[in-house]
C-alpha cells in the first residue's frame, strides 16, 4: 500500500483501535494511555498522534466500531425474518446485545469526558453512527410492529437507549461487588445481559402485542 493511501490509513487506524480494545479487556479506561497503546502497535506513539490526538479519540472510534457491528446484527435480524412476535423480537434484540458486551461496557463510561476531548470531525462521525443505530432499531420496529405509530417508535427509542447505558454495571459484577451486596442485605437479583434486556423490551412493547 502506498504511503498515505486511504487503505494504509484505515489499516493503521484499525491496528490502533484493536490495540486499545485489547488493553480495555484487562485495564480500566483511566489506566489506558497512548504509551500503552503504542506498545501494542507496529509504529511509534508519534505516528499514533497523526491519527488520534487523544486516547479519548481512540475510545470514541472503538465505540463507533462496536455500534457499527451491532447495526449489522440488527439489519441481519431484520432481513432474515418476515414477521416476529413481541417475545421473539425482544429475545433476538437481547441476543444481539449479549454478543456486544464491549459495547455495553463502553456505554457505561463517562461520555462527556470522551467527547469533550475529541476533535469535532471525530465526534460528528461517531454521532452519525449512533444516530444510525437508533434509526435501525426504529426500522425493525416499523417492520415487525406496523401498528406502532412514529411517536410509539420514538417512545421506545427514548426509553430503551438510555436504559442500555446502565446494563453493564447491573449485570457484570466482580466477586467483591457481589459479596458487598450480600453483606448489605440488598436482596439484589442478578440478571444476565440477555435477561435484563429482553425483560425491558417486552415491557416496552407489551401494549403493542398482536390481537
């Protein structure tokens, strides 16, 4: 690939994002640094800066990629079914996010810091994909529940997407957190990612079940 070609740019960005994703599997956001990311790539930290000015920009690109993967899953679900019941749709929607644990983990982060430390063009690119994810969910609702109005679909989006930002911390807990809840006698019922998402989707759609 020639130097500076679009293919080389995409490949290098992907390598940087992959390095960040690998670090994020075992490290917290605050502990991931450009130095750490650079150590996992085949080029210098200076060259990383050419593509991403801050680690927040790398994380923003990572979450953008996760949303893009989820959108592909949603489109596949939409194309592979002619009709779905509330139960079936909620189940498959939950499975689509169960496969995207990293997306849910990234959603639970403080997006204000991530976005404020990213350049406008990066933020706009992310917002376009985020908006597309909402439109894709709305498109699925329109196909499988044609009796929902535009306001009904918007109501689902406004309830469902904010809910997703809390799924990870409610479902993925450490042994220490679990022990603390038990010692506090909180009587918390631990649910899986699939179960908690399916439950809320069914509740949001229960007024739109077939006659």
